[in-house]
C-alpha cells in the first residue's frame, strides 16, 4: 500500500526541478497537473501546498474514499475511476470542477453534487453493485446538476428505468449501454425532455431488439445526430420525420372524427337482448306520421331486415286494422270474399320476395284449386274467435300470419 505525500511528489519530480533549479515549495506552488495513476495508492495525505492544481489523475489505484481536496479550489478535472470508492463525499469545495470520472468503483447511490454548479461531465459507468441492486440517483443531486450537466455516462449499472433523469434538460450526450431498458415509450418520454441531445448510445439494452428500433428512436428527438455510435443520415432523418408527422396527423384526424360522431343507435350502450335466448327485444314505436300511431297497438316490433322498409310496414299495419270488421261480415255471408288487392300492400308481390312471401303465394296457388269457404273454417281447426285472422281472396282463405 502506498500513501501519496509531498515527499513522494518531490521525489517523482526531482529531474524536472533540477533542470529548472528550483526548490520543492516553488515547484508545488506552480504545479497544475499531477498524475499518480496505477501506483497502488490507497490513501492521500495533505497536499495543501499544491494550491494551483487543476488536473489530478488517480485512476487504477486502491483508494476507498474521495480524498479531501478542499485546498484545490482551481481543480477542474478529477480522474478517480477503477478504485474502491463506495460513497461520494468531500466534493463540495471543488467549485470549479467540470469533469469527474468515477467509473469502475463501488458506488450504489449517486449523491453529494449539490454544490457542483459547473460540472459538465459525469462518468459513473460499470459500478460494482451488489447482485440484485442497481444504481440509484439522489433527486437533490439531479436537481442541482440539471442546469449544468451535459455529458452523462451510466453504462453497465443494471438500470431498467431512466425516468428520473429527465430533469437533466441540458444533456447533449447520454451513454447508457449494457443496462436493462425495455420500454421504448418510456424512453421517448424522457428524450422529449432533452432538446439539446445529439449523441445517444443504448447498445446492449433489450429494447434494441425491438422491431424498427433505430427508426423509432430517431424520430423521438429532432436534435439527435449520432445513435449507438452510428451517424444519422440527414436524408434518412428527414424521411422519418415526415413519416412521423403524417402518422400524427392521421391520429389527430381520427380523434376529431370520433369526437364529432353523433351518438346513434345505442353507440356505447349495452347490446340489446336477443330474441329466442330467454330475453325479449324492447318494443319499437311505429314511424312518425304512420296511420298506426293511434291504433292502440302495443309492443310492436320492427325487424331491421324487413323487406319494403317503412312503407311496407305502414301498409301492412294499416290493413291489419280492418281485419276484425272484415271477419265479422263473414258470419252474415258465407260467400262473401275480399279481393286480395285490398288486403295485400302495394309492392308486396314483387319479383324479389322474402321466404314468407314466397310461401304465401304457394299456398294461394294451392288453394285456388281447392276452394275453402267460411263454412269450412272449422275443418281448419279454427274457432269463431280465430276467424278474424283469415283473409278471403276470391274463393280462397289465407291465414293472415302467412301474409305478415
């Protein structure tokens, strides 16, 4: 184990000082860059004599905590990657720090950045996190970094959601490779918060395997220029943006059409009961202005597939009102007949006929060869009360249920 001290720095710089013929105090006073990487250093002593230090290289050592660098008020770059640091602390005095490298340590919570108002780059990739855990972010630190952070590297930290990072609205580069991001919709919501982002790297995440992943991500952010290390062609981007605008326009038109659509025939209502399944259809009143309006009939049903539509319904229903009086006359005169043209609605016997109409015509043709008079109604098994439901066609008797 090695401890970084002033003596160690003096010995390492002896050749440089000899050339300049200067003492240790003078050398330390003008020192701006100090590199002690890969020296097996585990602790750092008081380096307060290095007041002008601006860049410090301490990567690839065994340092287990951030050193006290309060004396280095001019420090701008700090390299501490690949050490044993588990907690970020003692960074508040570094007011001018702009680049901080902490990758490859043991940090589980990103915190302690509330005072670093000039930090533009933060690298915390590949933290050695316990199994089953992921890197967490302190909301206070994210809020403090939202106004200054531009480059953020969080690769390899088992992240499955980056929604909290949307606060970093000044990001220009975001590297998030080898994590567990799966939802493209969530990603799109976050990218919408980063209007200045031009570089995005998501290689190694499950969402990269989704259909048209690259095309869908490109249209999420208009400023994006490099995706997963590959530059976005401007022609490609313009085409995809036009496609997105057209798709969005169609969606808006569809929504407007749905809003303007009137509420017709029970739209959005429960389905009507189905006849024959133990349930009955609700009664439908005759059309407005029809003669059956004051007939006193109740529970009249209009079938959607009824041939002839409204006119046929009115004609058949109107003629049916005269059936009781016609049937009463049959009692006085056995030979009285009612012409078919007075009963059957105009247009009923057309070339295109329903199955019911076709059956009625067959029966009438059959009865023309075998006349049936009123006195023979008893042979049909009908009582006097049922006679009112018979229609006379010349010498032919046809049940009204067949015609209707």
